[in-house]
């Protein structure tokens, strides 16, 4: 049995919330003659963020600046990696960048350019995270990460009591683990649990492509500077690690601020695999916005501070989220459904730290029941 077929949402109250909301959002785009995909601002942003990753690398090779300036360039590349992840590949791999599948595939593979796998990301993010948000059996984003506990259902360990202090250091390892090992771990996992529905032959071909992409990535980023431009390998390696540490912290914090904060729920399916809730209301109960009115932050994080709108309308380009947010909020209030948000980035970070603190001490709900 496929993993995702084991859990399903049962709208027992036959809520009309989402049909009503979807009609109102559709009317917004129709009345304003707007496409739901990227606009000129999105195209400009994509060029800027890709350049933030590519141009510093070219400058490293061409100019070979002094070591401190070289590190600064690697730091800027880290900002570019995070920006591409949040604002470019994210929309494209949701099919929200363009009406053209070819364009979405092209822009979605900017993830491969920074060392990841667009194919695996779609399985983890689009299928598991977006469908089963905060359902611990399904959503990899809230499953335990060795020394980190992101949900109230897994077993609490003694060291979790300190996770609110050390978590951010581990967040910096996210993209490094991703480019080195995570894609291969997920390759096996998604075949085993049925999320990857390719044939065995297709997966063998895909594995060879994945290996080839990784080899090319590491050769370009680590090999070329030393082999062809004479930059000491130690300097290249340290810069590479700095780049990923910067990108890892940014990406992990931004994504965690949407779901691992105060107020979100972590429902479990019953013995039949049912979650008795409307899917859209489940998204409202497990997702929190932050800093909706901070235009600079919204620009850089690709609308991920509008996570409610994104989870309800993932195929709408994020540049439209500020405009439809009031529709979502007003409709939620009309149906008596919570619209959760932290007004500022700082408030959201404090809420995340408080949640880490609570999960570090809260016994597993399974253990409490037992």
C-alpha cells in the first residue's frame, strides 16, 4: 500500500469554506485580468537571485580576491542559494512560475544548480508536506532530526531540553546534508514507501542522473577553483561550507516559522487512517503567517511568510499572495476558522524558540496516554 493512501481527510461537517474561498480568489484574478503565474517583478527577482549565486562565484574565479573578501563572496552565494530555494525553484516546482511546463521544469531545476534534486523535492514537499502538513507519520519536515524534536508525538530525549539553544547551529547543516546525502536517502525511502511511482527501470536511470548531477556540482564548485584557477583547496572548502551554513540557517528558519510555532496543531489519523477534518481547514490549523506587511522580507523569502495562502493555493505565484491574503483572512473569519499569524519576524522567531523549548520538555503524547 502506498504511504499516502494510508491517510485521508474526512470532511464530516461538509464545510463550504474552501469552495467559497477558491471561488472568491478565482474571481479576484478574473476581475483584475491577472494570470496566477509570474509577472515582470517575479522575472526580475529570479534574475537577481540567480545572479546573486552565480556572479560571486565568477568573481572568485576571475579576480581571486584576498581571503577575507573571498569569504564574503561565498557568504553572498549562500544568500543566493537560499533566495533561489525560496523564491525561484519553489514556485516553479509547484507549477506556479509559468503556464508552460517546460518553463516550470527549467526554473525548477535551479535547485539542481545549487546541488539539490528537483525530483525528490517535489515528492517530499508537494506530495507529503503540502498534503499532510504536521501529520508526523507523513510530513518529513516535522519528523525528528537526530537531536531535534519538532512534534509532540515522538519520544523526548534528555538532550532535547537544550534544543532551543543549539537548534540554529544544526539548521546550518541542512543544505550541506542535502547536497551530500539527503537525495540518496530519499531515493531509497520514496521507492520503499511508494511515494515514488516510477518503474524500476526509470529509477535506475534516475539514480544514474542523480549521481551525474552530484559529481558535476561538486566538480564545478569545489574542483574548478582549485584545479583550473589555483585557489587553495582549503580556502575553497571553507568558503563552500560557509555558503551552505548561511543558506541552511535561512532556509530552515523560514520554513520552520510557518509550522513549528505556537498555535499549530499536530493531528494523528485514527485507526482507519482518517483525519476528521476538511483538508483546507487542516491547513489553517497547522500553518502560521509572519511579517505579512514587511515588503523587503516578503521579496526575499518568496512569499513564504504568507504560508497560509501558499498552502491553500500552491499553484498561485507568490507575488500575488499579499493581494489575496485579505480574501483568505476575511473568509476564514466568516467561517469561524482561525487565521494565525505573527506580526513580525522577531515575534515568529521567539514563538519558534518557545515551541522548541516546549517540545524539548513535553513528554510524548503516546507515552502520556500509555
